[in-house]
């Protein structure tokens, strides 16, 4: 009799045990689902920060063209003054001035070059300071993104502190000085043939002095045959082309240096910004993978338990 009772009680005990197991498995799945939702919210923040960074980089690249245009203006103004100077100087009425090469060079430097070197340094410096300050905008935009998401998901609070600390220690002047050094080195290497100790302005002045020497040499042929009136207009036009070509080459070197500084600056901004959340976001991605694997394991166990009950 006891054996019969025991055999009849066994399915009941097994059913009760399986019921408890099923309940625990369902509760486990719910807990994992809740955690997975929190992890998903935190990862959505990571994706939002990446999207913010992409839009920041695109916007800075687009707007930096305006800074480069201000630099270009320095060269275009020198070119305009140079053409006007040649129009006014290279003519028969100014023959005595043309015959005096030293006076020609001095007039060119005074009337055409003026303070172009100093203006170039200011324009390039301002462009690079503008670039460095864009990182602060990125950090402020990221803080706004996090703080406007009320209430903050649990995964987002730890991201606020690194951003606030980065803003507190942000020093755009140091970054601008570093970028300026890179740009100056590149320009001087191109314009001044690697002559050491020169700044951007001095390098441009050196180029312009070389141009006025070339112009003097070009016009020298006219000094010898000045009675041939047909020679004068052709020499003047050649002088203008020579001046424009020299300035275009100098501007191209400065533009390349600014573009290199832009890419270097953006690369450093991207690296520093991602460094504020990369580790946490990678850990969250790993946790999501683990939760997915655990949920799948619990699901299989629950199906096996339900099969036993059936």
C-alpha cells in the first residue's frame, strides 16, 4: 500500500517541483528582460552620442571653409594691390621710377605687401582658435543631450561626470597653439624652403620679396628697350600673371596646412570625446550580449520544463 501511495504521489511532487521551476524561470526571464531594457536605453545614449559626434564633424568641416576664406582674402587683397601698382607704375610716364630697381622694390613692399604677413598670421591664428573652440560646443551639446532626457535612464548617470570634468579642464588656447605650430611648420617648409625660425608672416614676406625680385628681372628687359612701346603692355601683363601665380602657390600651401590642421584637430576631438564614453559603452554592449545568451538559455529550460509537465 505504501508503495502504491508513493508511486501515486511521485507525479504530484514532480508536477509541483516543475511548477516551481517554471515560475522561477519566468521570473528570471522577466528580470533579464528588465535589465536588458535598461541596457538598451543606455546603449541608445551611446548611439546618440556617436550621432552627435558625426554631425559635429560634418558641421565643423563645412564651417571651417569660412575661416579659410578669411585667410584667402589676405592673398586676394595683395593681388589686387599688386595689379593696381603695376598698372600705375609700369608705364612710360613712370620711366625714371622703373629705371631705379631699388625704388621699385621699396615701393612694391610699401604699397603692395604692407602688413600682409601680420594679417596672415592673425587670420590663420583665428582660424585655428575657432577650430579649437568647437570642441567645447561638442561637450556642451552632449551634456544638453543627456540632461534633457528626463528622467535619466540608470545607464546615463555615469556619463555625465566625465563630460563635466572634460569641460572643466578644457583649454582651447593650448590646442590652438599646438595646431598653429603644425600649420606654421608645414607652411614655412613649403614657402621658405625649410628655413628655421620663421613665422607664417615672415614666410609670406619672404615669398613676396622673391616675387618682387622676379618682377624686377622681368621688367628689366623693358628698361633696355623702352622705346619699343609694344613691349610695355606685354611685360606688364606677364608681370601680373607672375604675381598672381606666385600668390596662388603661396595660398595653396597655406590652405593645405589649414586642411591638415583641421583633420588633425578633428581627429583629436573625436578621440577625446569617444574616450569619455567608449569603455562604458563597450561594457554595455558586452552585457547586452550576455543577457541575450542567458535569456535564450532560460527560454530553452522553460520549454523543456513545460514539455515534462505535458
